[in-house]
C-alpha cells in the first residue's frame, strides 16, 4: 500500500483534503529497517473519537501485523478512551498511560507479532503539515519522538506562513505575474510506501 500526499498552497491544500473519501484511511508506515526506529509510521484520524476511528485502523493493520489485540494512548488528546472497541469480529482492548506515553503517540500490540508506535497527526492538521509529519514518522532511520516531530512541524508551519506572507507581498507588487506562471517552482510531492510484510519489535 502507498499513501501519496502533495504539498500544495493553502487553497489547493483544502481541495486536496476534500479529495480523500470519507472512508479512506490516512496511514503511512515505515518500511522494515536494519534497526527499529522510534516510530513505525503515522496515522491521521478524522476525529478524536477513538471508538469510531480505531476499527478502520485495526482492520487495515490486522493482515499486515497480525491481529491487533491491544492499543494504548495518552488521554491528553482523546476526550473519551473506551475500554474495548469491536473490530472486524474481535475486540481490541484500549488502555491509557498519562506520564509514560507520548501524548502524540498510539501504541499497538499484536499478541503473536510485536509492538508498534504510530504518530497521531491531529485531525485538524493542514494537509501540508500532515504530509510532512507522515513522511517524517515513516522514516526507517528516524530518531525523533512523536512530540518532537509535532514541535518541528509547528516550527516549519511558522516558517511556511512567513514565506507565504512574503510571497503574497511579492504577488501584490506584480512579482509572480511579471515572471509568468511557467517560472513558478513545482509543487513537491512526498510519497511514503507501506511495507507488505512489516516486522514488529
């Protein structure tokens, strides 16, 4: 499976977000690497309703990682943490840790295979930032925690906003029109591939 994200300007970013169907799962997994990274990928849920969001995530991961039997979260960003969530014919137990678990991370356990940690991209995140976060969390050599990646995305978002502000001034003075649309830089694309046979810890 492959998740592909474009990094467009704001107006196009909103259109790109709408282009995801309501049933599509926004997930990016790191390929198996020589040594385990701190994160195994990223998940971009559509809401903070864990009971509604978890079934589709587990249904996709079950055939890849073995049946997901338990999930833990930090309750800081989840208003309700249900104790159990029914998923495709079985039940996933849900637990939480306040001090011991990164608030931006979801830990999944498969009874026979292992443990994985996913960065949880906040549902309201702009597509530009979400694409960056999902690519960074899927780096098999990644050494950043989920919270550190969120801080870096916020910093990059500030830089992007400042650059955009400068570009708007440039536009208002006729800068881009003077150069013509052909001179505009291309929109970069980030592609994160999901492995067919990921390995757990």
